[in-house]
C-alpha cells in the first residue's frame, strides 16, 4: 500500500516527486495532487485553493 514517505496523488494515485497541496471541492480537506491533475482541477474551479508545493526530499 502507501508508503509513508511517498504520498500518492489524491486523484490518480500516481506517485510524483512534486505534488501540489490544494482544495478543489467545497468542504473538502486539503489534498495532494500531481501536476497533471492539478492542471485539470484548477481550471474554471471556484473551489480551487492553492496551499503550497510539496517536494519529495531524498537524502
Ligand atoms: Zn494525479
């Protein structure tokens, strides 16, 4: 299942090194989405809010 250090996209469940923290539905919690889904849900979306970028750190 999901590993702690790599959270999947909330929508497509793909793992990506960069994810955007957003809200895209009314009364929805903050979710992490990949750049592809971020583009889709952020367009013409009155509920869209941007909360920052989440980058995987590997060291
Ligand atoms: Zn996605």
